[in-house]
C-alpha cells in the first residue's frame, strides 16, 4: 500500500486525485487515466453504486488505491464530509476533477423551475462546493490542480439547453476567478470544454442524430471520453504547471 506521508516540500510517491462524476463517462475515463499516471483516486458518485464499485475495481487493477464516495455535490455539507473522509482515507488531495453533471433539457418557454435549478445546483454549485471544500488544503500545501469540466455549449449556447448552457458558462467564470485567487499559492485552475463525446447520454441518440452531429465536426466523428481524459491528465501534470485560467475546447474543431 502506497504511503502518503511526506516531508515538507517532498513529492509523495503517489499523489491523490478526487474525481466527481467518477463512476461513468468522462469522469470514469479521467479516473482511470489518472490511476495509470500514478494517482490514488477517490471517485464521487451520485447514486449508481454498481458502476462505482466497477470503477473502483478497475482502478485497483491499474495499481491505484481507490475509494468510492456517494455524495450529492449540490449539498455543501455532504461535500464537506466527503472531502474530509477522502483525505482521511487517501491523504491530502493534489488534483480535483469536477466532472459531475446532469442535463434536463427543454425549451425556455416550457422549462420548469425545478429543472433549471437542479441543473445549476449540480453542474455549477457542485463545482463551487467541491473547490471551496478543498481550498484550505490547496493553500496549506501550496500546490495543487483543479480541472473543471465545462462544455462548448457553455461557450456558444444551444437551443433547448438554457439551463445546461448557463451552468457550463458559469463554470468558465468560476474557473477564471478561482485561478486568479489561487495562482499565488501555486495552484492551477483550468477547464475543459468537450463537444460531442461518446458517452451513455449520446448513446441514447438515434443513429440519424449521431450522424448529423458528426457531419458538423471537421474531424468527422464524435470524440471519446479517453480523449477528454488525456487533456485533463495533462492539466493536472507537472508539465502544465504554467497553465492556469485556461478553457481548452475538445470538440474536433466544431467551434473553431
């Protein structure tokens, strides 16, 4: 079992990453990539315990210590308790990847208040809650990485997704503001903005819709969760130590 104890200024044998939405899709791909890169990983999931257990097993096969935590990221008290438990189980968190997100699509005229509020609560406030719960940890250790998953929809909008677009645009503003606050402490804060990515949500689309999306993308195909994870892995690595406040599109050239 890897040790996380260390002298001041020393790099631990394995750093610790906490990934929200880590049981599926982009979050799981990020968790697996970080495990390959030498991180021990805590995954935060909303409700699919079977998927969370499957992810933990996959991470352990990759040589990582891994623990799953059920938590509604929109609940600040639950987030605080989860972060405390993860720190106790795995050690101080070096990298936070905020990938938890939901959609409740609908046209503006028909959108219910609860659908607008819930998407903002999970996608935007959840990102805020996680970052706030870990900020003292990052300041104390004078280093760390935060990567927030936004979307090209947050940059350019999309009809029928006013709630989702607003939440992901908010993540961009949050990212840039927190990056300015924490830069002096050696903490970098960046966002990725995926386009059309092969996930369980896009798998539900009819083939005709998938083909229509692909036709709009200069690279001619949907992206993979692993391709998003590769960019996230770079942003949490030492190679990206001079990159902060950036929003990197991963969209096959869709919005160039």
